[in-house]
């Protein structure tokens, strides 16, 4: 019984890692572009907050 649980846990973890890797690819591109444009993380967060507020006002 423990072997099955461990095996399922390992498979679940591997699936999680594969999914995370695919999702991270998009965020890596965002981070790379921010650096390319000379932006730091705080600047990007501030920009996102501003854009989010503008979108909420439009709705």
C-alpha cells in the first residue's frame, strides 16, 4: 500500500514540475523583456497595478 502511495506521489510531483515548467516559460519571457527594457521588478509591479486600475475603470 505504501509503495502505491509513494509512486502516485512521485508521478503527481513529476506532473506538477512539468506543468510548472511550461507555465514558467511565459513568465521567463516577461522577466527577460523587463530586463531588456531596463525595468526592475518593482517598476513592473507598479506598471501592472496602474494598468489593472485603468482596466477596472473602463469596465
